[in-house]
């Protein structure tokens, strides 16, 4: 099977052809949104208060890994307020003029959603400060000593920003959001609810144990769960009776090379190289990427985050290290006193040291 297909199945990033499908599965109201109970409760209070005051709510910042529902929540905010919704992304705003044109076209109460807001151009970000605080922007006309700033009043609006890299947001921008919410990965029960709802919308017959089997391999991410559901549905229609049971899901995901932990071909290749070729590490990510035949960015952004979260890989000052759980997952016995581990020299594995490097 094509490696790219394998990797896309459990990637939290959206695929090009998924836009229409995801739109049909998105919840339309806060009561329909599954998971994130604390965020939902806090957001409900913020929105209800704004409606009672007949004023736009504070600007909202949603942070967390991709695929957890940040865009869906932004759309729900607009729906709950009964306001128009405008969507753009940080990389699309390259100049301050692009943002000024967008802001001046907003109607009163409109919800502006900027995805990946940490990637907005710095001149545009500085223009956004004043827009968020005072609902006005200064347009610079001319150049040099003769340049003139023309203030333009904006209709009151609500900005909803989403980011997968909250640490890259500048302090001034982050401080201008009145409500900040961090979205966590879903547990298996929550993903089962997501899958049951999606199956009803897609017209897929799925049993409880079938939904549980898919949920357990979905890496805590609704986007991945819905993608796996569609792949399992295809398998059930072609090689079974169309009903997604636990066995059908198990067989289908074996075809797509997704194991019981949600690891795919790339994840297992990284672990296999780390353990079998490099004795468990430590090894640099560039060397690891060459060993598995992938780009460094692919290993760092696609495979590593889940392997670290699953407790199978550790980032240490000396390089990437396989944990004992990784050895066991590959059916191997870890060294009793791994010299590569963070606890080397102390007679045992001291546990992973996590940091970005």
C-alpha cells in the first residue's frame, strides 16, 4: 500500500478533499458539540452573557493540536450569536493592507475566524492590536515625511483565533483575547459518541463495539476518527455485509496498517529504526529521518508528537530515545540498563525528558 496513503489516514491535518465531508459532520450548536466539557461550559457563559448585554463577546483564542474541533467551535460561536461568519487564515494575511481590507468589510457583530493566527505577518498583527481594542485602524497614505495616518472606525466584531502553536503567539496579541481556551485530546468514550453521531449522518451501520474499536485507534482526535470511519465503511461495503462491527473494523484497519495503538507505517518505521538500528538511541532527528526515508519535518510534525504522547519516544538533550514501552510494543525486551536512556549511569531508565529541540 502507498506510504502516503497510510500516513494520511492517521494524520491530524485536513486532507484537500475532506472539506465538504467535514462540513457535513460539523456540529451546528454548542449542545451538539462532543467533548471539551470545560471549554463548552465556559464558552456558554461567555456567549449567553454577550447576548443578554446585546454586545459582541470578548475576542476568543482557541489553542490545541489539529483536528480537535477549533474551526467547528468558531462556527458554533457565530451560530449561537446569530451573527455572520468570516473565515481566513494567518498565512493568507501577508500585508497590513490585506487585513485592513478584511476588517473594514466586516458588519456589526460579525465573527471573524483566523486559523493558524500565529502565522499572521507581523505588520498585519500590529494593525490587529488597535482593531481588537478600539475597533479602528489607521491607514497610512503616502510615504516618507509626507505620510498621513487616516483613522477608520470599524463595526464592533468578535475575533476568534485558532492556533496549534500557542507558544509562537506574541505577548501583545495573546493579551488582547478576553477568553482563552485550550483544547485537549479526546478520550475513547468521547470519540465513540463522535463516531456514533457521524455514522448516523453518513448513513453507516456501526455497532457499539465497532465504534469502540475505531475510537481506540483514533489517537484522541475526532478528525482521525471520522476519517477511519469512512475507510472502515468502505471496507465493510466491499468485503463484509456493510455493518461495521469490531471484527470488521479490526480487519479494515489492518489493511490500512493502523495498529491497536493507532500507529501507522511511519510511526512503526521510526520506532523500528530507533530500536533495531540504533539500539534505542539517543539519535538525532535528522539521522532518524534519513533512516526511515522521510523529510525531517515529516518525522517531527507527523510521527513524533503522537509517539511522545503515547510514551513510546522521548526527546532528550542527547537525541531521541525509545522508552521501554516502545521495545515491548515491537515485541522486544528492553535493555535492563540502557546506556542511551536519560537515566544512563544510574542503573535504570529515569523516564523521558520532554522538550522541543
